[in-house]
C-alpha cells in the first residue's frame, strides 16, 4: 500500500513540477518581450510577470520538486538497495533528475536576475531554454517505462536527435514570427 501511495505522489509531483517549469520559463519569455513594449505597458507587465514567476516557483515548482524526490526516494527505500544496484536505468534516471533539479535552481537564479535587471538572454534563447524540460521528460519517461529493457546510449542519442528537431522547429517558428511582424 505504501509503495502505491509513494508511486502516486511521485507521478503527481513530477507532473506538477514539469508543468510549473514549463509555465515559469514561458513567463521568462513574456517578461523579456515585455521589455520591448511602451513605457506604460512595461510599468504594468514587468512587475506582474515577476510576481507570477515568484509565485509559480514558490507555490508550484518547489513543493512539486520535493514531492517528486520524496516519492522517488521512498520507492527506492521500499524496493531496497539490492534492487537499486541491479537497475542501471534508475541510475541514469536519477542523473537526469539531478540535471532537472539544477535547471530548477537555475530558474530561481534567473528570477533574481530579472528582478535586478541583470538578465541577458534573448526571447529566442529563453524559448530554447524552455525546451530543456521537454528533453529531460522525454528521456526520463523512456527510462521509467522501459527500465533495463532499453539501451541507455540509444535513448540519450534519440533525446539528442529530438533536441535537434526542437531547435530546428524553434528557429523556424522564430522566422515565422518575425515575418508576421514585418
């Protein structure tokens, strides 16, 4: 029973965590684009986006990350250390979740940069940054579903190819947006 509860919490946590990070970085894009608006629009939009970013980070992302880690580590505890040692897929998944945690912490630092007006990323760079959780989600889910039945290098290679496709799509979308503005 405890295992199912932890598994449910883990799934709920990572869905909320990813959702929060997707939304948060999208707001970074909007914040950066708002800097190019009129003074009157900037005075309204920038403080509002900053407030929203802080709330999403504090109220959604942080608790969701903690629930994800608690559920995952709890499941490892229940399965035991022998199970943990035997499942190499889980080592890769945990590594990817550590990368996700680093991304999460980077987002907090970026909120501070926005607050201090020391940000330097363009809207395009932020759009690319917004695809990082997509790549991590892709790889993490593949490992969680296929477990030891998948070649780690193949999954990481497919993730890289998927990243290249996302980059190409983002570049194409940038051109479409720019052509509509002109």
